[in-house]
C-alpha cells in the first residue's frame, strides 16, 4: 500500500505543478498550444510522449511485484520534400523509485512479471514516399496496426513497444477499396529483443457506407531463429488466412447496433515441424448510445465469443498481435495460447461519467479441446483526459484461476503527457 501511495503522490505532485503553471483550464490549454507550436515549424516537428506508470502484480506462488517505470518517446518528423518524409524516434524506459519485479531479463525470478525492461532503443526510423495519388510506400523500422490489431500491432500497452523492420504499401485509389501489404524481416519486441523473420502480409478492405467493412487477409510468418519462435522450435511459423466483417447501424436516433464477425484458419509454414490446421473465430454484438445530455455519455455494451482452436496439440497463435486488450488485462493469455486452445466468453460495458471514461469487462475462459475450465477475470479501468495533452489512468484486473495457472491481481496508476 505504501508504494501505491508513493506513486499516487508522485503523480498528484506532477499534476499540481501543471495546474499551478496553468492557472486555469483556458490558461493551461493556451500553454499547451504554445508548446505544440514551438515543437513544429517549417523545419519539421518534434514529437514527445512521457508515460509514468506504477504497476503492482500479486500472483500465487511468487513475491508481489511492484515497479514504477517511466517511458519517454522522443522523435523528429521532417517536412515533406518532393514526396519524401523521414521520421526517427528513440524510446527509453527505466524505473523511478521501485524496481521489485521480474522484467524477464533482470534475473529477479522470485517476483511476478512486469514486462517493462530497463532499456533504450531506436523505436522507429522510416522513410515514406508519396508521389503516386492515394499511395504511400514506407520503409524502415515502423509501427504497423491493422484492423483491430488482433494479428498485427505495436503493442502500445507495454512501455517498450513492438515495431517492425519492414516495407509497407498502402493504396486507397479504388474508391471504397483499400489495399495494404507489408514485408517484415525483423521485429523489435516489447522485451527489446530483435527477432528475425521473412514474412509477407496482405490485407484487403472494402467499406460500405452505413453498413461496415469487409476485410480479407493473408499472413505468412517465417521465423529465422528457433529460439525466438514460440513454445517449441518454429512454433510461430504459420500461414493464416481470414475474413472479417465489422460495422454498426442506426436503430433509432441516438442508438446504434454494433456487430463484428471474423473467421481465420491457420496451419504450419516453412520450418514449423508440426502438422496442424486450427481455426479462429470471433462474434461480437452490442448497442451504443453515442451521446447524451445527462451525466452518463457514450454508453455501449457488448457481448462476445472468441475462440482459438486447437489441432494435433497445437493451438491458433497471434505472436504479432495485441493480447492485453482482448483476453483479459491480467495477461494470463499472452501471445502464446495454451496447447488446448482458448474459448473466451466476455461482456463489456463502457461509458463516460463526468468526463471520466469507465470500462468494465468480464471474461469466462475455457479450453477449446478437452472442455477444461481455465478461470474467470474481471477488469475495470478509469481514464480522464486533462486539457489536451495529459491523461491519468487507473486500472485493475483480477483473474480467478480454476484449471489454468494461478490467481493473479494487477493494479496500474498511469500518467501520460503527449505532444
């Protein structure tokens, strides 16, 4: 409790200083505008993101982990010149007061894991070329976030991000049709490790007004190093083909129907020694009331069912996708899904109360093969944006184990400053 109070006091102190220098909301916003204008000009733009986070993890069988890493992203974006533009960004992360946790590389294995190592890295460094109408070619180390980030994402939740050494192509010249392609040869993981691969990706999207969008994709992951490729050698080397439909429709004024359906099939690829064919599918339905004049605004509720199938003792995997925001914030089910697969029945409720965004999520986890009950999880998150560039977040997750892993509780207090 003392460490939580100390982290909270540190966060509160920062906001007190900001408030004193701002004087009022209008003065604070004017100050932010001045800072933003000072960071850009004909010479380009400086981008800065500072994120302080206190995290506590209680997990049966391990010492309680506590840490307060602060992350700084600092980048420079050049002006466009004859269709070219350059961006470079350095990212560094280090604990401020508390480092009683296992970051997976510091040797503190008696503690629970907080996967934020003390590291510095070139997070991004890319060159874009845009002279063909509605077409962008980008090469270098970059973030890639496709669709809902289930398969390809920068893993923004962790302090160190996931970025890709790659060439990407985006074309939207054919009306409602968007074509995206990429070729990856290296991934910088959230553990600041380089993972080599030879992986082409294709993503095709067609949008229909007032209905939604249809996406078809193919991802061929070919890992070079057997030691960095999953629970067994080349486990993540796979080929995945899928279809996704996502959209919303108005029912009445101020009320929308939300719907998502997705299916994908995955099998072995290149050096993967296993012979398997596993399915993935997700179905989500919900309602949303986007606006209102009451204290409660932007109310939405969803019920969903997501399944990672298993075949021949091998489950469907998403090694380059987001995991924290999907299968529980306690991160029990990371990028390596259990060999028996995963079935996740979940419900969520989101709203804004007096400017505070509130998210509540409940999960019931089961095995896809064998019918085992893994456990249940409840998550809650409160987030409040101050002025234009400051955000405070408080989040809590509790996983109640049944037949998979152990009971786990996580708590976060986070402050972000973004220019």
